[in-house]
């Protein structure tokens, strides 16, 4: 099971692949839409890739609650537990 | 009492596409046109969808008219007469009659009567469903030649002011003739449905709702109570989708189905000349290409940029354009996959005509 740090690093890699954003700009307090300028389609791509990477299920209705990178890390950590 | 053994028709070992045709209606709708109706921009639409223009049909052009245009070209390329058709199949969700079918009228117009004719309601997977049917009919010996048409006039079922799907959609028709072949020309179909997502894409109301609301509105009009009239201003059913759910399903689940279509055909992505997915959204196409790890050598159909999403017509239209622009692809293998409202999907590997 991945630690929070590992989840953050993995997410940063996925975000970098989808958007080209530098992995170090993907920080816990960053908002996906406001700070990272990620649109809804990119968000779904990131979600799908995160599911595969971390072996978790992120339901559609949960996606809109994942406002910040930290929200996503917490959700994934919880879902893995 | 001895039961006589039933005689069976001689079967055909294989089938293939022997003719292809397209009809693109001539009204061009640009992103700037769309932005008169929704608060958006050319840049936003291009970035989210890859769509630059859509072709739409004029008011006096019907689904059957477009189907006929595509079918005549396909018959000509196949080098057969309409009278030789053993079945006429039209995949559509926009023929505006629950009955009779578009296919029966099309068969008559083409001169294919009395060929069996029927419509398939499988939305954006309709063309691949039609290919699955035609392949089975030809190989079973039920028909020698089968016409499959994907034809849609989606502009009749959109609401220009909503933003989930209408701005993506275009009109058009594509047709193929399937016939017997000495070598396999159509791989096994990977097709299916997931009705648990029935609500993900569909119409805003049923025909019964339209009936009941129009009756109620007429009564309220007669009684001088106009409140209901306001409510029924958007009486006509139009399409809606839950974009996020559909996007995720399309990218994630459909890439798996496309992979399966390769496997059951006994080939790998390296053997493909072309990938022709349903033209739903450029971003979906891009993601599928990544998930399938298609090599650079595979030509990817991206007709959506000019044509928009034409549902059942999108794959044959995209195939037609691909072959026009890259005639050397003829005879090569193409992976095609359709997916849409139902939810339903269908995929197969075909030999390009």
C-alpha cells in the first residue's frame, strides 16, 4: 500500500503526463481547477489513470468532491485502506 | 413418425466490405455559430472536443435522403445492383418515425424491394452492430449481399442552448455493402451493452410525455390557463448526456473492448493500418490511442474535426475520408469501435475496401 507521499508523487506523475505541468507544482493545497487549470475532461483522465495506478475505485459522484490535490490523496489513501 | 431433416442454405466461408459510400450534408456550422447559442469560445470548444465545424442537413433533407446518397455510392463501388441485396439495414436513432422503418423506405427507393429491411437502434454503436449483423447474415448464407447504412440527422434532436452534447453533433450518412469473400474480411465482433448506464445519454422525455403534455397544454389553453404552455415550450425531446460518466466509460472500458477485438481477430496493434473509432470527441480518440499503445504507423481517423459527432454515421464517414486521403490503406486492416447511448458498444477488425 502506498504512503501519502507516494500517492502524491504518483498523482504528480499522472498530472504531468496529462497536462505537462511540472510534477513539483502538484502540491497538496493546490486546487485542480483554480491553481492547476485542469479541465473536466483532463480530470476524468487523471482519475482513470489514478484508479489504475493505485488499484482503487473513484466513483463519478466522488470526483466533484476532489477539489484539491490533497483531497485526491486522502481519498485514494482511504480507498486503499 | 420420422421427421425429415431440414434443408439448409449453403454458407459462405467469409465476408468483407466490398463497397463504401458517404453523404455529407452541406450546411456548415462553425464554433462561432455555436457560441451564439452557448456561452463559450472557439478555443474552448477546440480544446475540449477537437471540433472545428459540423456538417448539418437542411430542413428538407431527411435521414432517408442522406442514407440514399451514401447507399448509392456504396452500391456503385461494390459493382452490384440494388436488386441483388439480400438485406437492407439502417442504423439510426433520428429517423422520426417509430414505425415504419427508414430501411423499408430506403430499400424501395434503391430498388431493392422485396429485400428484408430493418432499422437498428444502437446509437453511436449502430454501424458496428450493423456490420456484426451483416457479417453473420452473409456467412450463414441468409443473404449474399447486405447493405448497412449509418444515417443520422441529429440536428433534429438537439437544443442549441444546452451544453452537454448538442454542440458536438452533426448530420450525415455512411454506407457499406457486405458480400461473400474468399478470405476473412471481417473479424469476430466484440459487442455488448450496459443498461445500468441507461440514463447516461438519452432523450429529455419519452413520446408518451410529449403526448400527455401536449394534451394538458391544449386543455389549459382552452380554459385560458396559460401556465402550462410556458412549461411545454421545450416540449420536443432532445439529447442530453452525463459527459463525465460517458468520457470515463468511453476511454476506460472501450479501450479494453477495442483490445479484445484485436485479440479475437488474432492480430496485434502492430498489424493495423488504421484505427477508426466512433468520432465522439478528439480527447476520447487521443486517450484510446494511448491506452491501446498504437504504433505511429497506424493512421488514426480524426474526421470529427470537420464533421462533428454523427453517431451511427461517424465510422463509415471517417472510413470514407481516410481512404480518400490515404488510398494506399485499401486492403489493410482497420480496428473500428462504436460506443454510445444504451450504453452499447461494438468493435471489429475489418479489411479496408
